[in-house]
């Protein structure tokens, strides 16, 4: 089938982009997508929704320390960026007006749509511009593009807000609860999702070619669907990335980009006497010089972490990448200098709570994959809960032991204020439990424990989730480990040598890994 030329039709207050395969109708100058004609269907979008809620851009923002504000992006200027027989690109620009009354987001947004000849779909992207000076600070929580699709046709890959499965096709799921958060994925695992119609047979799929604009790192959890038939963008189109047809001067084509390659190694004396490859490592480049950073704006710092090892890695030397370069190399070694002898450990350090026991919940709302942790007593009453970890020490070495764990208040051997070793205040608020997450905001704590609190024989560590209150208040543990102090003169010699060689690194930091 021969490709047809792309045409632009103006029918005020709309513009129509058509390539013979897909016909896109957009409100002018607002930029709302009001119609998508394809595969024998006049409109794939929900016919019952308003024009501003069928295909749109929005964002959530706040003033520093303030409450969340929702804003629907609505253009006030329309222009044609590029027009040829092969490609059409149009722009809808929302302009910040500092003189406008009320509290306004100091951000101008240019959101664009591209239709190309022979392509059964369209491309979208947005440019966010902050005025150069004189504007208030703000926090941009998220921005997105969303499409609300037709309900009455086809099989939808969506679920309502929450459903108790009474008679599912798979009998093993009977009695479980199904909701939108069980259709979430980490950034690194984002896959195919969308909407399917059975008559006519049409699929609506959204493709993401790159994750470079996202925050939160590769293990940031995101929704693939939303309440009702709303399809949010979460799919790869990696083979075509970076695109060569985008008109914005802010977009870097392949010729303007560079690449870096090298070998990342781990040195952990408990695993091997020599350096080992950093298997399944997560690595990113960032201009920031703090561990745990995942921004990918240009070059400079090499960041990473490796499943099976606690801590974050930051290369001491900058990685230089120039436009068009493909021969940059780096080589680094990590030694996770986290104590000398493990007295007790629970879990596997992969930054998730898999492998930890969770108590029973209300059998009416059981889901075998995700369970809440607070202890429930009485009708709808949740009390603070305490975990007791028992372990045996044949020898107590004089000095400072180190306890490594995530999010808790901790007592050793005695549950009273006098023996409180460590307490964390005001953590959480990441909605992990209510969103069925297996990980949330990751925090690594390194706590000094005096040997005077330990005895030869049976010992106990108490981890208290002191807040209680409701079913959605809980703690997820990744890895818990108690380390004895160094005793061997040889170990101490190795440690001193490593400090001189700048290979050993003590990583006692915070690493953000948000949930959706």
C-alpha cells in the first residue's frame, strides 16, 4: 500500500492532521485532542467526555512546602512548526502571564503533535520553559499526557478503582481484590499496554522510546492504566530512538549525542578476594555530585547501585562525553566497606521487600501478592507493632557494632526509652502500602550499637513501627544486618590501605526510589 501525503485541514475551532491511516482532530488553540479516527472507527476517544478531558496534557505542582495543585494545560497560541508531504508538526503553547491574578504556575508549555506519512499513529512531546528571572520557586511533581478511550467498545486493559473478584475466569483469584495499582511497573520494566476493541479489531497503544526524561531512577514505579479507560504512556520504541524528525532546537538528535562505555566492578571481600562484575547493576550519568542521583542531563558523574550489595556508587572521576563521541571509556571498582563480620542478616539487598514475612489481613480483602503489615486489633483499630529479631552471639567483641536497616525505630535487648538506640521521625508518605508496592522511598540507615548492649548468648533487636492508626500505615524492610567491629590487625591494615588507594568507600546515604 503506497504511502499518502500528510494533509492539514483547518475547520475552526479545530485543526485536522491526516495521513490516510490516522486522522487526528485537535481543538485550536487549546491543544486538546478531541478525535482519533483509525481502523474503521470514527473516534477512538470517549464520546461522553468533554473536549478538555478526552486527550490532554496536565501536571501537578506546588509551592515549596505547600499543598498539591492540579493544572490542566490549555494552549493560547497555535502555530505550524513543519509542513511537508511526509511530515506535519503543529504547536499549542500555554504562556505564563505574570500579571494574571491569583497564584499561577511560572511555566510556559509548548506541547506538539507530529503526524508522518505511512505511520499508523502520531507522536507527541512537550517543551517546558521557565521564565529567566523574577519568578517564584515551585515543585513540579509530575506532568503527563492522557487519553480517555471509549468504554462501550472492545476489551479494556483497565480496572475500576477496586473490585472484589467473586467469579473470576481464573478460579485461583477468587476472593482477591483487583485494582489499578496492580497494573504498575518499574520504569525499567515498562511494557506493552493499552486498549483493544473487538469490533472492529483496533488497538490503541502508547510507545515511549526513552526514559531519559523521567525522575526516580530505573526502579521508580508507574501506573500503566488508570481508573476508567485512561491509557497512560508506558511503552518502548527504542529501535528508532533518538528520533531524527523532531523540529525543536532543544531536542538533541543522534549526531549531537555521545556515548560512554566501560566496566563496572564490585570488590566485596565476603564474596570474592578479587573484583567481580557488577551483575544487574543500575547505572546512570548525572551532573549532580551526590550518591543516588539519576538525572541524565548531559554528562559528568557516574552513579549506580548493584543488587546484592547495600550502598550507592559515585565515580570519583568525571566522565566526559562530547557531541558525536562514541569512544569514551571508564573503569571503576567498588568495595562495600560495611563492617567486618556479619552477626545477623535478614533479606536480600535488592531494595524491595520480597522475602519478608507479613501477617494475615482481613480475609475479605486478601491478595496473595501484596499484604499490609500493621497489626489489627478489634474493629478497624490498628495499633503500633513491634518485630522481635532473636540471634545468638558466641563472642561479643568490644567496640561499636553497626546495624543496617530501612525505616524503623530500634531497641536492643530492652524495650524502654533508656535503651532506645535509634529513632526515625516523619518518614513515609509515599503511598506504598495502599498502592500495593513492594518498594517505596528507599532509605538506608547505618546505626552504631555499643557492644555494652550485647551479651554472649541470646540477644534481641526490637523494630517498632510506632505510628499505627490505619491499615495503610506500614513499614517495608529490604535488608537488615548487624555487623561486628573489626578485630583483626590484617583487616585494619587492609582498611587503611584502601583509604589511601581510594578504592574502599563507606556508603551511608539516602537513595530515592519512589513509588508511583
